[in-house]
């Protein structure tokens, strides 16, 4: 079996401002472990025999991708540079053309670069099972077993099950709380992980069937890519003409080959500071402290359920439900329940520089 991880490393870097910024979005930060999130994405494939790794990123991140991956990849990865952002379907299609370099039956494991998966063993077992299903012609996505009626995730409705593989009935958008509770009570819905496993050729065949113009433009952009020793520069003349779309809308909602494998492996997409607080180690009062200088010293007096990520030693007195994050040039102070507005702050501070 020829397995090729394809890591998507886009992102504008606003949801975890001020540490995550456009020049260095969250996948390049050591937010959970001492490794960056993109490094952890590569490392969790260790133990699976992979033919090679493909990373797709923007021009501005090429050097940090090369630097960080050189520390964790045993084989030099193929780094593909998008000339512009066109959502996930074109990026994955470009990765599929590159994956075919490893053989006609190459199986892609498409992974966002900024997710947390705490149970790597369960994840790897699911990947192998999905790869076996992919060899039978399926396009597999992982449905995360939900732990709460989350309103920040899209959902997948699963169909009939056979040997641990479910039919893919439909994707649904982020629900309101009442709908999310209904999904959990029904037991047939999973969170949409954004991770996929399929043969590169199968995906390209389905893309050609359902989005012929996109397929043609990606093919031309790939065929006319400029290749040097370190990077594959996807041709911008053709790629810029693509009408961007997600893999969900372009292929997975239209294909008859879709399958779901449920994944219960401590997954989180770390989409906010409150999400990071939830998965971080905490003291007996629910406080999480991470010091960006590698020093976790803090003085916390009568403080509860707060998250601190600072460059200096932090002292907090009487805080409740608070987020305090310090970067080189900014400090965020937010109520835990208001972190969804961090994007607004990130936009507003641009006018102050």
C-alpha cells in the first residue's frame, strides 16, 4: 500500500491572535506541545509506512515550512506553493497530481496542519482502515464522535454501517444549539473533521466528473508548475482562474463513493483560545498556564477557569473566565465567552500600526 500524507497548510492567522498572525499562523506555533502543530501533524503519521509527504502552502510560508519539516521528516517532503488561495478542493487536486508520482494506486491522507489528536494510536488504526477502504474505490472522511452539542463544527450524517465503515448520507452546516442537541440524540451524526483518505486517481476522477472546469485548470496549473530543488510552484496563470471551492461542496457532497469512518481519538481543531484552554493541562481551579519562553511559572491568587500564555511570569488575582495572551507586540485580554470576537480585534489593530 502506497500512503502519501498531503498536509494543507493555509490559514490567515486570526482566530488565535496575537500569537497567530498572517506571517505565522497557528500551525507553525507550539501551542500544545514543544513541537509546532504542523510538526505534530507529520509526527502522528510515524509508525505508518509512508511513501512521501506533500505539503501545500502559500508562497509566504515556504521557508518556515521547509525549516520546521526538516526537523521531523525522515524523507524530504514535496512542498507545493499555491499562487493564491482557492479553498481546499483545488489544493487537494494539485496534491493528487503530485501524489500520482508515487504510483497509480497512491492513497492520499489529507490532513489539515492545525489539528490536535491526542490518541495517536486510535488515529493510526483509523488511517489504515480508511486506506484499505480507499483501495476499494471509496472517498473516505473521518467523522469525529461528538462529545457535546457543538455549534462551531459542521456535521456529517452517517448511513448504513458495514465492518466499521458507514455510508455518507450528507454534510450539514454548523447548527444552532437546539439542532446540535437533536443530532447528538439521534446518534447518526458526527463532527466534520476535514480529514480525508482516498486514492489520488479516484479523487481526480470524481473532480473531473463533478467540477470539470476546476479539474482542467488544476491540471494545467500543475503541468506548468515551476520546479526547483525545494519547491513546486503551481502555475498562477491557470490557478488564478479557478473558482475556489471546498472539497465538501466540490466533490464529497456530490459523489456516490463517499464513506465515513468514525474517529474517537481526542480530536480538536483548536479554533479559539477557549478551545485551547479546554485541552490544556489545568490546576485544581481550572487555570491553564503556558509560558512562551518555556517557563510555566505563575502566581495565581483566587483565580479560576482562566488561560494564560505569556512571555513573562504572570500574576493573576481574582480572575474568572479570563484569557490573557502576550506576543512580541500585543496583549490580548478577553472574557473566555467572548473569544469568538478575536478576529475583530486582529482586524482593528491593523489600523494602529
